[in-house]
């Protein structure tokens, strides 16, 4: 197995290749999770702001009943 450097607390440490791949996988998992949370937050805030644009947040039932009349 080859050795690869990783950075931990600002210091480079030489580790085995499998440990390097695991470290890289954990880092990517954290990045993907953070992006998912950001996308959900943006979608939620966009929906909330668009629903309350007129100052009155209606339920889907109220909206449906108002369009029928």
C-alpha cells in the first residue's frame, strides 16, 4: 500500500491509502450534508416568503376555497 498525506489540525500526517480514502469520504459526506441542509433551508424560506408576500399566510384549504368562489 502507498502512503498519502492528510491534513489534521494544520499538520500533515502520512497515512495508509485506505485511511486516506476514508478521511476523504468523511469530508465529502460532510460537504454534501451541509449542501443538502442549505438547499432545504433556501426552499423553505422561499416558500415561506412567497406565501406571506401579501401579509396573510393561508392554508392550502383556504386557498382552494377562495379560488372556487
